[in-house]
C-alpha cells in the first residue's frame, strides 16, 4: 500500500514525470505556503521575503527555505521570492497544474458537504460525480450534481474521467467500494471511512480519521491545562 501519511512523495513537474522525492511533512507545509501565497496574490503582493512567508505560514524561515529547496526554489538574497512565480512553481510540484476530477462515493451529510464546498474548484479540483446506494437519495440534486447509483460506479467514473475518489462511507462497505474504484482504474483515493483499507502497490491512499484527530487534539489540550492544587 502506498500511504501518503508515511511514504515520501513523488512530486511531479509540468511534464508529469516524477521529479524527486519530498518528505511527507514538507509536502504538507508546501500546501500551507501555497495558501499563503494565494492570499498575497489576491492582495496584490508581488514579492515576499522568506521571513514574511514563514510568519504567514506559521513556520520558521529556515524550515521554509529547506522545504522550498526540495522543489528547486531558493529566492534571491535581499529580494525574496516573486509571489506569482513561487505560487506556480509550488502548484506544479504538487501536481496542481494537471486536471483533477473528483468523484465522491457517499451522499450522506459529509458527502453532500464536500460536494458543495466551493474551495475545491479554486484549488484545481473539479467534483464531477457523487454516488449513493440509497434509492431514496439516488437522483437527488446536490449542488449542480445529480446523485448517481453506486451500482453504476464504473461507467460513470469512465464517462466523467474521474481520477480521484473520495470515500465518505460506513466501514462495512468501504473496502468493497474501494476495490471497485481501483479496478476501474482510479489510483488516488481519499477515505473518510473509519476503517483501515487495503490497497495494492501503486495506489495512493490517504485516510482522514476525525476521531483520531480529535484524540490528538485532546492530548495536546490537556497538556496545556494548569494542574489543580495538589496534583
């Protein structure tokens, strides 16, 4: 299984060929830098120093410079980075200059919220389909999409050209649907299902477990609390 949480990333350039391996933590921070740069572009900022970009991203300037060196961007001493160029460079390194078409399997509350989220399109992701097995839900409109029957998963994935799939499913059915998605040729999967999915080599699977994230947050929160007297 290729896990995006534990394996180095093969970052792709404009040509679509693998450029170099980047540590997963650096890949995660690159997305934060890109978000900060996008805000700066909207505000008309043309150049930014590593110190300013690092502060806007919540990291140290040395960490930022090391991360950007992975994608071949070093800036100019005393001048900094050209915001538009750096934004394009990071986008290309992350593969965001390609067309990513996303299908969502599961039209419950989470699936519908994801389908309606307006931030995907602005970041290069086009939600092209949403599926469900409930015949009371199939045919309903979610945003501009109409819910397709999961029984028609394979032909709809082929027709829409979906190359990423989001699984917003119960644990009991997630592996079976995941297997069908892979058999249909999709190699990039984001799973919200509360279960560890098994995928073959060459398939990129990223799992989002909200309960686990809350547990980690609780751990850090309790460490910052002031102990009561006598403890």
